[in-house]
C-alpha cells in the first residue's frame, strides 16, 4: 500500500470536518461513554464532525460506527514543579492569590493535535500548515464553553433566580451616559475587573471585597446605600445569552432575572449581542465552591477514614447538591439486577452501537457508562497529590479517591423528569420512584 502524506490524508477527509455553529453542543471535558477526561492517560478525542468526545478506548468504536475519521486530541499534563521551589509563607488570608496560600489544584498544561483514524496519524495543532477549515473548527472547539459545564451551570441556577420586583418599573436616568463595549474601570478606584453597571444611572463600580481580601473595594454596594438604585449587572457576563448575565438586586440581596435587560442595556448604548464573556457569574463561582469540597474529608462526620480502592469502590463526585443522586446510584448498583443488566451483560461498546446518534441523551448508554465507571475499578485509583503540587512518595501519604462525576446521567434523568433538572436537594425515594417510572425494567427483580 502507498504511504499517504498526513496532510493529504487530512485534505481528503475535509468533508468530515465541520466548523461548529454557536448553537452546537461541544463536548470537551468528558468521554460520552467513559469517565476519561483530557487529564486521563490517553487524553480525549473530540469528533470534529459531531463534537462528541471519546477516551482512547472508545474513539475507535466511534470511527467504526460513524466513519468519522478526524479528531481534535486534547491532553492535559501536570506541569512539573521544580523540586527546590521554596515554600512561600502566606502573608494574606487568601487562597490562590499573590501572597496567599497556594491553590491545592495542580497546574496543567493543555496540548492539542489533529488525529486521523484508523491509524492515529497525528498532525500538530496549532499550525499554519493546516487547511483553513480545520484551523477554524479546532479554534472554535478550543474556545467553546463545554456542553458539560453549560448544563451544570444551568441546572445550578434553574430554581435560584427569580424575576426581580424592581425590573419591570426600573427608572433609568437620562444623564447622557454611554457605556463603551470594553475598557471599563471603576469610577472610584483603579479596579478593571469585577465591575458592576448600575442600571439606573449607568455608573460603573467595583464589587464587594471578599472575606479573604480578594474581590473589589465595595464601591458598587456603597453606591446603592447612598442612592437606593436597586439593580446592577456584572460587566463581562453580558453575552448574546442574556439570561445568563449576572444581574444583582441589592434590596432583594440576590442574583435575579431582569426580563427587560436588553432594553435597560440599550438605554446606555450597550449592544449585548456583540459582547464576549470575560468574567465568571455569581452562579458559576458558587457552583465551583460547592463542588470543590474535599468530600473524602467531610463525609463520615469529619472523621478521616482510610479510603478503599478497587472494583466496586468508586466514589461519585458531588455536582452541587447531588448527594441524593450519588447515594441512590451507589445503592442501585449494589443490586444483582442492575449489575447484570448494565455491567455483566452489557458492554459499553454494545450500548454505544445501539444508541441514537447522540449517546449523551440516551438513558441506556448513560446507565451503562455509570455502571462500568462504578463497577470496573478503572476510576478507583489512588490519587497522590499533596498541597504544593510537588510529586510525593506514595508510601508516606494517604491517597485520595478521584471518583467520577455522574453528570451526563443526571442530564438524561433531568431531560425525562423535569423535577430532577434543578439541583434542589431531593429525597432518595423520589429519585428511585422516578427511575421506576421512566424505566420499567428498574422494578423487575431479576
Ligand atoms: Zn472601586
């Protein structure tokens, strides 16, 4: 057989590459059939036609099923920390800021390449040599907010934001203020991030100071105390998706919805459709805070327990008020009927072959994925990481359980049962009853 040049091979497959549209869901954080991520040993392969992601063990099945040969390979590798790095003494009571405590999360380096199946022919990315269509498509995938993250934030916010009582009759002062599309700064100090636009007078002021000393200088909240102007929107969170913008109501002391936000922004000359997201919303920060707890430490009423590893001992990562889901699924998958139906008698490959085009919305596939994730032991590996990112000697340290996030499973359940789409604490029995209803074979005893 003639050897084909990698670039010619890519050119001959250009019809199997798409440039994603803004409405496309792009998966880039987790394999749709396993719990592999870009941090896994084999990295993650994103199908450049369907924008579904696959781990190294599953990507071949996708090629067999769809014939899609072109993938953006994403690999995150832990950054090496020099061994003689001095341990800095914190000078501020803050985490992850200059002078504060080091973040526990190690730093990762993200690398990309274009991979063509079936022979895993690899081309470097970014590279000016690549065809323009491939460059545009890969750029868009890299820049996109992953569908996994979007859904998680939407669910976290779902039952929290209500329409502000101040929105519909908000008075706006005709004071000639025009807000430029970028280059904002607090009117009272030099802060250029964490800025809030008061929707009554168009004043741009910095946010609250956090308990740890980070954040702003309280200028926006002080302005409310002086004027009583109730609503402010966080600059950098306004995009074409207006509902996701972070609007805060001072008198209601909450993040709120402003149904007239487009009109309120236009009053100060802001064209929301052209703005880019540059800041995290309050909901995103809350969610990160709630999911970054070290659950190995706080479960069992704070007592440190020796973690156990191996098949059947895989933890579920909390997704923000999802303990009910974790507890239920852990119980469900100790039953013989579930283990045999979704693990022993159903391979992941089989589930995928019979799944619809989008396996992320298929209950059978996602139950099989969860079963294999929980029962195989593949993800029940000790994680050795200490607090200053240095490599540690496993013998001298208690390992942690990495665990798996039941995110896609939760989305499927949520789609079939709207009451699970929010992250309100649910009773385990509710979820079980829900499972029985949407999936009758749950209730069969063998
Ligand atoms: Zn300020």
